[in-house]
């Protein structure tokens, strides 16, 4: 599998992102290897908080939360999914599939051997993270779900998602930084927009970002449906603590919190939170608030 690697200088002097890079290699599924980057702050032997980003962001999205977790004595781990951030970027759109992403992240998780994980996930971070937890429950202690879900193709996509899907597949140049800015409550500064653009020197680096919207299971015959249904079977018996922390300003996921609160046993009686004033990328504008919600949840046991 051929892959591109964003030059290191693209990540120099990013605002509020002073973290040292860490790398692991995983099998690409075709006999080669892919390098995955992650941020790793706090004591190595402390319980980990695993922060999974989505589309088209990268670990930069969690920069306001990572230091808060580390300052509380937790290990704060935030990987860049394959195709994003400082991780390798396969060059063909057909290299990306839901199952490939699962295989890559499962191998990465095993390489770090993380256990007693508090999962914080949003957007595609939830499509991958909830599957990872359901398929490896022995590694996870609790889950915080923010503006995400685990679709099985049973309900038609909403208008907001359909517009996003059409745009992402047709626009000649995918304006990653502006997409993130448009999904936030309030306009981002030029420096922050540039930081979201940093992993992508040109369009050839964006095949993963282009692929993700079309990989969301929105029909019953999608190849990922069976695995997602199996994950839901696990979640419907999930007794470990499960918290929703959705924002009130995300047209993509605004009804998703109730679904998990009703379906997941571990969600019963939890202090579910609505982040007031947040957009889709609530970590960007309300990161410290989401971090405090997560810390309070961890302290509950």
C-alpha cells in the first residue's frame, strides 16, 4: 500500500500544540506497514484517557483537553487516524474502508496495550471507538460519547449529512480547515484554520478525508452494517459507565444522545450533559468544559 507522509515542518509552531510526537507502526493489510502518530501526555502508568477524533480533524482537536487530563494525573492519549494528522496517508481512496480503519486502530491499541481506558469519542471517533470498545471490552472502563453514533443503515441520513456527503465527494478542493471552522460555534482564527490544514500539503494527501463521508453506513446493504450490529448487541448489554455529552448546536447528531441513554444499560443514572453553545466540533470551542465533564465522570467510579 503506497502512502504519503506529511513533512514535519508542516507541524512546527502550531497554536497550543506543544506535544512531542509518538509513533507506532501497524500492518497495512497488504504486507506493508503504516506509521500512526499519537500524543501521549501524563504518567505512563496512569489510567489512560483515549481521545479519538473524527472527520476531517486530527489530534489537534483535543489540544485544550489533553493538558487538563495530564494535570490530573491521567495518561492522555490522542492518536491521529490513518489518513490524518501526522499519521501516514495511503494514496488511493480505495485503500480506505471502515474495516481497514478498524484493523489499523485495533493493531495500534494492541501495540500500546492500553487498559482501563476512558474513551472520549466524537464523529468518526465514535464509529471506530464504540466498535473498538464493543470488540475489546476488557480494555475499556468507561465511555464518553460526544456528538457521535454507531449507524447501522436502518434510518435514512438527515439532510445535513446528505449535503455534507454530496459536498465532500464533488468539491474540487476539500477545504479542511474551513470545514472544521464551519462546524464550530463561532469562526476560528486563521492560525487555527491553518493548523487543521497542516496535515494536507495538497489534494493528494486528502484521500482519507475524502473517503470517510462515503464510508458511513447509511443503507442496510453497507458492508459495515453486520459488524456494527454486532457491536450494538454488546452495547445493549454494556454495564460499565457510559456518558453522553452532546452539544446543543450540532444538526448532524442532535437526537443521538437519547438513543444511547435508552439503549445502553451503563448509561442509566449517569449525569448526561448537554454542552450549551457548542457546534459539531465541541472539543475546539468547549474543550475544557468537556474535559471537566469527563473528569467528574471518572471520579464517580
